C-alpha cells in the first residue's frame, strides 16, 4: 500500500491536506509529521511514495528536508505546499525536480500533483519484478 506523508508544523494545514487525500486517494495510507525529524522517522518506518511538505517549520526547513529526501529516496514524489510563492522560492523548488503547490491548499491545486504521483507509482510498480516465493 502506498503511504503519503503530510509534513507541516500546523495541525490545521495537515488536516486540510489529509481531508483532500481522504476524498481523492482513499486507498493511500496517510502518515503525519509535524517537523523534519518526525518526517525522517516516518520515511524510515513506512513505504512512503509521496510527500507533501511545508517550507517554514521549526528546525530543519522544508527545502532542506526535501533535498535530503530527494538524495536518499529519488523515487519519492515530493510537493512543496507553501504560502511562500516568491519567484526565487518557486524556482528553487522546481530546480530540485519538486512540484510547488501554493497555499491555501485546495483539491483543484493538488490534484495534478497527486495524479502524476499516482502514475509514477503505478509505473514503478510495473517495473519492479515480483518477489520470488521461497517455496
């Protein structure tokens, strides 16, 4: 089962994202994190295929976390979800090969990313050979 990780220090922002995910991707397992340390633990403990990530968080910021995720798990689909829509920020996100989704988050803005992530996961699963049985 695909897990989607929602990382934001705002519980309200996580609830909004989770509501959209529950309506549009009910087959996905949803994991929450309020900061970078919780996010790293979630990625370690779950089969995370998709990450929705805020930029402004205490401690490690979302861009630094995204870069680390990209380096260690290049197949994870990542979207930065932020109200910080300055051109320089959006350009940096895109240069990292990451999708930028502006806040306030809504279904219409998030769906293109989720559709692309679902397609990427489907293609990745099709390329992965089935596990051999130990029969």
